[in-house]
C-alpha cells in the first residue's frame, strides 16, 4: 500500500462521520436523561431527608416539653409531700401547746 492509500483509508466518509457523531450524540443524550432522572431522585431524597429532619426536631421539642411538664408535676408532688411532712411533724407540737394552754387556762380561770 502506498502512503496515499493509507491516508485515504484513515479518513472516514461523510456518512460514516455523521453516523458516528449521531451515535455519540444519542449516547450523550441518553446519559444526560439518566443523569436528570438521578438528579431528580436525589432532590426527592433530600426533600424527604429534610422533612424527616424537621420531624425529628419537632419530636425533640415535644419530648423536651413533656420533660418540663413531668418535672413540674414532680416538683409539685415534692412540695405537697414536704408540706404534709411539716404539718405532721409540727402538728403534734401545735396540738400539744394548744392543749397545755387550754389546761392552764382551766386551772387559772
């Protein structure tokens, strides 16, 4: 083969070039479409994740609210308990002092 025949064999005809470019363009379009689909799925997943994140934050806030309510109820119960303990402990002394005072008043009056 001569150099000219090798050079002519290396070059493609217009039809061959068109078919190769058309095939390449179609492949790129398909890849582009699949990337768009994947991107939309990713966006959807991100939206779901953000929604889930918001739900988790709301749940945490609700848990903190319930904890505060429980702590308030416990503090009220402790206050009542301490009040009743005080009445029980000092009630006997008060009744005793009132009884002694009444007895002294009966004796001296």
